[in-house]
């Protein structure tokens, strides 16, 4: 591997790691919001309408994280 291709490979890996970290942060933040909504709107049908799209996003984040985790061999 040439020095330039190694540098490009490291840049790509760095970008993927930054993306992974960003996804972890987003998942934590969204999970906290869901928890707060459940606490503040207990027994409310409206909370389900608010929580559902957030949960959908959390599941998409988990899927993206899994893909990156495999690409980066983070297991």
C-alpha cells in the first residue's frame, strides 16, 4: 500500500468512526427524550404519536451503527 492510499484509508476510517460516535450520541439523546416524554405524559395517547417517529429514528440509527460496527471491526 502506498503512503497516499494508506492516508486515504485512514481518512475514510476516521470519518466512519466520527459517524459512529455521532450516531451513538444521537441514540443516547433520543432515548433520553423518549424517557422524558413517557415520564411527562404518562397514560397519554398523544405521547405514542410523539414517541413513534423518535423510536423509528432510533431503530434506523441502530441499523446504521451495526453496519459501521461491522465495517470497522469494532466487536
